[in-house]
């Protein structure tokens, strides 16, 4: 089912009367059956957005639609949502079976069907053999699976996950990430997955929303957002190692790097912020005209790649290049990037400036 947010805004007013715009005029449409990652730094409004979708927080203004239903004023239990939080919030005294069954207790689901559903969900999340255990007898990952099964057992219209993997160790987090993706695919349920971890969001999402100070920065598929960031914030938020940024002039139509004409751009002359991802650098062909010669400060071998450090326009820059394209004793190297991998941002607004 499609989930639509229309101009959703949440303003918290504290006792001294100062306002926090936790979510600011957010409008997005989440297509039926997709998994959308809601991503951004701490305090950017991710949980607030999720809680408004769940009905646990009342929007200051704006609307929420589940399909054609305006659910903005509907109580949480009437919305048909499944919720999973960072701390699994299982009932410690109940068995896994009872924990998953719990949401069905007050519903008009026939006993046989309820039992069948509990078993189906337990199998779906891979804990079908642990139904008699108590939560304390499960690992963190297994507990989170129970929480997911419990969220799904009512067959919700929307699944909402708020940092569900943050309490798990790194290895388990990777495994559960794939599991959640699989479960989401198998059930086809429209899902919003909150995380502050860009890599996690990139790997799990069909599409991502990046928020900053409650304001949507971009809504796109992970790879599109990575390769075509809408602004400097998104460019810097995605990627590890992070994107390099430097100030540079465009003079007489040329991007000037280290006082050299680097590349021609159809962007008006002026001073800009430039973004270049470490892995987009390449060692230039001998006869290339669009290249810059740099003094290598350091060389590190990282697996099959080589990381080199150098300066562009006085900024420390890192580039990842093929390990056989530089030698340990090289002092200089000529580098280039494809022109569509050079990002030009307005210095004031941070907005990307399109170029050919
Ligand atoms: N009940 C509240 N009263 C006042 N301010 C609040 C309340 N809840 C959240 N805020 C503020 O709203 C903003 C957004 O908070 P929110 O919890 O949505 O952030 P988040 O993106 O989920 O962050 P995190 O990654 O740390 O969980 C923050 O500035 C926060 O301090
Ligand atoms: Mg949060």
C-alpha cells in the first residue's frame, strides 16, 4: 500500500517558548511494497517522522495517507502498522510464542488461524524452533527477529522500523540487514526503515530520504543519490571514505585546480565548492588534457586499491586508485576524473549546479 506524507510538520515548543522544527514541511510518496530508508544525523527528525506515521505523535500540520485513507487523525491501533524499535521491547516473562501471539489476543482472529500465523511469522524470521524460550534465552539478533515477527503478525499495512539493528554487534547487524530485506521482499509490505548509518541505508533501501534539521534533502534510490547528490550535505553524508571537498574558481569557463586549467565547464565564472569522491579519481592517460599533476604526500595500500594523499587548492585530498597505477617511490602523479563525477556546489546554498 502506498504511503504518502503531505507537508508534514512537527514543531515542539518547550517550556521557555522556543520552537524546534523537528520535521519541516515533509512531502514524500512511498510506493506500495517498497522499503524506504529514512536517513540523517542525530536529531534530524527521523523518529519524529516515524512516530507521526505510527500515530504516536500528532503532526503540527500536514497529512498522512495510507493509500486513499487519510489516517492523520486515526488512533495508532486503527492504522494497521507494525512497529519495531531499537530495544526489542519484548515481554520478558512470556515465551517467544506468547510474545508473537500477544497482538492477536484482542483481535477477532480465530484461534486456529492465530496459531498458524504465529508459526508462519516465526518461520519467516527464522526462529520457528525457539517458540518455547523466554527472551533472556535468545541472542540480540534472535530477540530482534521476535520483535519483527510480532510486528508482522497482525498483517500491518505499513512496517515501521526505528534503528532496529543499533543494539546488535557489527557482524549480526550485517546479517540482520539482509534478513530484513528478505522478509520485506517476501511479505511485500511497505516499509520505512530509520537509521543514521548511511551504509546500512544504502544497502537495504529501495529508496532513501535524507533529512537535515527536519528538512528533506533528497529522495532517491541509493545509487542515484550517491552519484547525483542534490546538495553538499547529501554528498558529504554518503560515502566512506567521505567525499573530498575544496574551494575552486571557474575562470574563463575552466575549473582551476592548483593554478592549472583542469577542465572546461559550462558554468558561470565564480568561486564554488567542488566535490570529488576518492574512488572516482583515475591516473590520467599520457595524452589527456584534462588532468592535474599532484605531489604525492603519502601512499597507503588498502587491499587491491591504493590510497594516495595530496593537495588540491590547499586542501588535503584522498584518492583511491588502482594499486598498479602508482609505485611506492613515485613523487608525483597525474590524476583525472570523469566530468560527471565532478560535483560543483553553490557556496552559499550548497545546491548542486548542473553541468554537462
Ligand atoms: N518530545 C519532544 N519535545 C521536544 N523536542 C523534541 C521531542 N522529541 C524530539 N525533539 C526534538 O526534535 C528533533 C528531532 O528529534 P528526533 O528524535 O526525531 O531525531 P532523530 O533523527 O530520531 O535522532 P536520533 O538519530 O538521535 O534518534 C530534535 O532536535 C529533538 O531534540
Ligand atoms: Mg531517533
